[in-house]
C-alpha cells in the first residue's frame, strides 16, 4: 500500500477478495479438536505469508477528478459516505476494517444502508467528529439533526436497530479474540489509528508500517 500511495495511486476498493496469497502451497497440520468419532480435523497453514493486491479497475490518481462513491460498502470510509472528499486515507480505513475481520472472522460493518452504517461506526468507535458532520453534503446531511446522528429514530426497521445494538466497542471485540495482553493492546492501538474518523488524523501507510505491531516490539 505504501508503494501505491508513494506513486500517487489510491486503490479505492480494498477488501479481502482483492488480497491474494502469492503462493497456494500450504502445510496440513492437525487441528485442536477431534470429532465425536475420534477423527482429527486438519488446518491448512500457508507456507508463505506473502500477499499481492488485485483488481485495480477503480484505482485513481490523487490528482485526478474523484467519483463521489468508492469502495465496497462494508469497507467504505466515513468521509466517502458524508461526501466530504476522499484521498489516500480511504484505503487505510479499508485496511482497518479488513484487519478486524481477520481477527473476528466477520465483516466489521455488515450493512447496506448509509444511516445504519454510520450508526454502526458510532457504536464501535464513538461519536463522529462534529466538524465532519457539519461538512456533510446535501445527500448525507439528512442523516443528522443538530450535528447528531438521527438514530435510532431514523432506522428503517427494528432489525436494523438490533443489528447496530449487537455490535460492541472495538477494544472489546479484539479482547475477545486475542488473549495475550501485550499483543492485544498493540493491535487495538493500530486499529484505532487506522479507523480514525478524521482522515487527516488517520495513520498513513508509512506510519502503519512503522507501528510496533509490525516491528514486533509488543512483547
């Protein structure tokens, strides 16, 4: 990602489907559980963790005219939904969502509607910054009243309200997946940096690579 951004390119559609292992070779290792019949489950461990990005069909140069909507819904950054402009940080938000999904096994924001999506973001990460809300375009300002999200009164259904309510704070999500305290706090710090609402405050690709999580200094 750092290489792309240094060339002035924004992928705009980062998601698990667009991240592939370079090699398909793997080791077959015994699993931790056995079936009631005494059979052993096996797990496949890739021989190499090297990955590559694919699908550059919507990649854009930072200095060219940007479309208003980019990214697959689940990995779409708040600035895109609010219509306040986007750049390299939208890729970093997507990476944050992908990392959470790798830890939990589920997409972080499973939604198909903007208001619900924003409500999910606030449920997991806290309130949206007022300065971003005030800059929302005409299409997005309808989701707010006095700079506060119209939730739950604006929900399309009770199921939508329940879908938001079942989410937890980001820190608690990761705590349930990572047992070692030093590693857990390091991961949480990285994720909060990648999932900053304000794109100006979000970690850049270079800053993320220099994070203790990737430098193995969290022991």
